[in-house]
C-alpha cells in the first residue's frame, strides 16, 4: 500500500468515524470509494501476440479489434477439418448412389444381351429337338441335352439381370446412416476448428476503456493469461459503509447522492447490494466508545460512471426520503 493510499484511507476512515459518532452539523454523509469489476481479456490458447490494436486509455466499442495471436496451428487444423468433411461427404454420396459405376453397369448390360442371345439359340434348338423327337428322328439323349442347355442359358440370363439390379442399388441403410454420422462428426470438428481460428483475433466483448496492457507484440502468452484489462462503464460501482441503525432506511433500488473532488455536480446512484454480514470499523478509529459499533457494506451503481475513476474517494448521502 503506497503512502498516498494510506493517507487517503486514513482520511476516509476518520470521516467515517465522524459519521458514525454523529459529529458535525447538517446532512449526514458516508465515506466510500469507487471500485470496478475489470474484464481481463485473454486468448483461449497459448500463442505469440502478433498485433495490438489498442493502447492504455483508449475507448473502444463493442466488437472492436483488440489484439491478435498467431494462428498457423489453428489454420492448419481448420484446413484438415475441411478436408475431413469433404472426404466424409464423398463417402456418403458414394453409398447413397449405385454401388457400381455406369461403365460397370454397361458391361453387365452387354453380358445380359449375350446371355439373352444364348437363351434364344438354346430355345430354338430345344424346339427343333422336340419336333424331331415327335417324328422319331431325334434320340432322347439329344432332346435331354437341348433341354438342359436351354435351362442353363435361362439361369445365366436371370443371374446377370439380378447382378444389374444389385449394381444399381445404393448401400445398406445402416451403412448410409453410419456415413451420415461420420459426416456430422466431421462438420462439428470443422465448426470447432473455425471458432478456434476466429478467436485468435480477439475483439472487445463490450464497450469500455482500456485500463492496462500486460503484453506487447512478440510476447508469448499462455492460455487464459490476460493481454489487457477492459472497464465497461456499467461495471463501475460505489462502495461505502453505513451503521446498523441506518439499515432500516435503505433498500436495494434506493437512491443516494454522490460527490467527489473534481467530479462536478453531485450525481445520483442506485443501491444494488447491501451486505448481510456486519463488519467492525477499521482499527485506526477504534475507541472505547466505538469498539462495539458495527457497519455494513453497501454497493451502488452511479448514473454517470464515466465521471468517476477507480479508487477515487467519494462522499455518499442518502436521498431525503430515505434519510434516517
């Protein structure tokens, strides 16, 4: 703690002692300070800072570029994911279409034509042998041979036709379903890789001011280590303590007036938090009469946070309707 802060803190607690003891005339005030919840902006993954688009004190809008980290690894992962999606989609298309190419089906069609011609010839020979057998010219063995040849060629034609049907069918439904799941998984990996790549260029999650820059271009940053801190105005809050006797007069949503050095006219603030845990006044203001006095922390959000600075001492007074 610096000497300046010690002096400021001593001033605050001394004024608080006066407020608690009821000293002074006029409107009762409570001492406090300005605090803020900073946003610490860091990359999701380790990397080297390649670009820094802001400086300390800059005001940025929501989605404004802040910094960029090297993305060679993430870009390679994204390219690999794109290739995996293309491969999975091609495999699915292959399974959904005919199992054999048009050229292979054309070969089967030619075989069908040849088998059909062979069956036609076999049937003609069978008819001739039957006619000769009726006349008693052909032997029974010749008729049996012709009949067997016709049955053989008929079976061959049926076989080739079934092969053509199978060649034109897609794959089994379960194989197609599995291929679709593989494609979905590949697309999910592509989406994840794309998000990782996009997050290498970090933008502002909210409008605010740059409070501190912790890393410079060329430095390697670990995952989750902040490169800078951002203060949105809505994250500025006021903290002060009130004695327990005042608690019944304040409530969440209540209004207070705030003054500080160099801040211009007093501004309003809305109470958002009242601690349910009592605290003792700081030891530097202890006395035999005050040791048993308890105070409660109160937080309020100012109407014009841009006029305040973090760590600045403030004087808080309750609105007239809420005064004890």
